[in-house]
C-alpha cells in the first residue's frame, strides 16, 4: 500500500479588521475563541499592510470587517486580509461583512452608471473569498452577484423581539418607508402577531442622492403606534419624513427600527428633532459617542453572526435560524 492517510480536524479561526473590533471581539467570545493576532498599519503613503502573527495553514477562516466610514479604506483592508489568508494556505475563507459596502448601487438607473455592488462581489471573489456572510442587504439580488455561497442574515428577530417586548401591549402597525420593502414589512407583521401593514409612497429625484421628494401614507395608521422599518439610516431624510407623514395621518406614535446605523450628517440632528419615541438599531456599524442620543437604542448583532459562523463551520443550516426564510 502506498501513500499516506491522516485524519484531519477542522480548525476555526476568526480574524478582524480595524473598522469595528468591538463587534469582532464579541463574536469571537461567543464562539469560545480569540481573534487571531495580526499586524496592521499604513505606510507613509497610506498603503495598508497586514500580516498574521500565527500560522493559518489549513484553517477555516472567518474574516470580519464592517464597511464603515472611511468606507474605501476599510474595504481595501478587508480585501488585503483575504489575500493574505489565501497566500498563507487557509483552507476556506469566509468573508463576514455585517454591512455590505456599495449595496445601494445594485442596478443602473441611467446610462453610463456602474453597478458597484457587483464590483464588490467580484473583488472579494478575486481576492480569494469562498463564501460571504452579510446582514440585511439593501436588495436581495446582491446575493446573486457573488459566485459562491452567500448567507444573508436578517436582524429582524433581534429588532422585532425588542419592539414586541417593549410595545407589544399597544395597538401596532408596521410601516415600510417605500413600496419596495413590503416583503420585509410582512415578515415584521407576522413576527408581531399579524398587525396591520402600511407603506409610504415616495418619489425620488435620481439627480439628487439622499433626497426624497414626496411622501404619502398608504394604509390605516390612525391611532396606532407605527413601527417604521428599514435596512439602514444614512442621512435620515427618508425615515424622518416618513415619521412626520405618519404623525400627520394621526398615528399615536412612531418607533423606527433599522439594521444599519450609518448616521451620516445631519442624521443625528434630524432624528433628535423628529417626532419618534425610539430609534432602534443594531451594532453592524460602530457608533461614535457624538452619534449617540437619548432616543437611540443599539442592540447587538453578535449572537446572530456568531451562530451563523458556527452553523457554517459545522456544516449546519443557516436558513433554519430564520424559519426557512433566509
């Protein structure tokens, strides 16, 4: 008999970029491991350098990085981390991006525009990624941009359970900020016990990013506490105008629930002055102290991400985490 036989063990290793180390630390702790030590810094001309301080050969690597501002810098670091793992002979590389950068550029509105969300997927595939894990993509179709498995996690259970526990005794309505997210609102309604649905009919000037032109409420919201759900809050213009429109229609109050708290200026001022009772978000993106305010509640996404990583590592089912909807 020729050759050599050896029973190998799978080795889970978790890596983190510098964009949001607090989330990565929490995920690693929930998995019962530590982040792999690494050296990461910029050269004088701002080029990024990454090197891992221990062997990664044959490992099942999970590389966590949230694409926060300055977004291009952290995406580049993420790509370099993946390349370093590929060249160091990691067996499988899973890119964990709680927030997928450029997700809003998922289609062409006009001629001569890029589809940058597809470019992102191509970049990570070229760098050496075998799999993606992400949370609440702006559009489900982005999963098809990556040539490999994509685990699309939903923050809905975490956000909805908080709303149900705090406001479940009141007369609720779930409101989508636009017609395109009605399916998400339907899942929210089911999670909250079948409460009524409404949506905001809005028009947007494609020449003016981050600016909504008009709002009109479609659905019965009078006398109800409206749960306004969205995937992200960037400058806050869309969501605050929607909240004002709901109050004008006689809503008893408004609670905003969103996964990604980008909170670019002037979002914080808009939300502070907006007629809402609470703004509930997750920690897919880091929150600096100047972007925190009294109405803001931040819930941790780490248990969801950690469980997804465990399911992938153990060849389990991520879909089962979301009652078959993922």
